C-alpha cells in the first residue's frame, strides 16, 4: 500500500483532507468503494433510494486516468446489502471518464 492509498483508507469521500475526523459517522449509511483510484474510501449514501445506488456513481477525483475526471463505480447484481447505518453495500470500480 503506497502513501496515497494509506491516506485514503477508511476516509469518507469528499471529507476535507484537513478534517481531524474524516472517518464515518455512526448514524450515517455508506457504500465502500472497491478498486480504482478511490479504493478504500467510503461514500456517504445516507438518504439515497435503492435505485440511486443501483445506478452507480461518477466521482470527481484528481487520481483518475484524467486528472479532474471522474472515477466510475457500480454495484454488482445480487450482492447483499445491510440495512441501516454503517457500511451497507460495495460499489466496484468500472473505469474512468474525462
């Protein structure tokens, strides 16, 4: 694991890098990002409908193939989800877009 990967592990996507506690909050719901440039980050999906999560996400990042581009993450059909707060599902890296 390189320094950038170690810095990102267990952090919430979009949290300020200077935040003293960039980790998850116990009352929120998260998706774990798996693979790609944002591997190990958590995405706050609290309040999202199931359909919104199923549609996947395009997340801005300087770490993608195109700096300032987006990393694409999608669900896998049939993968179980845990209801309630905490990590409820995983989103898997599927590519980058400018």
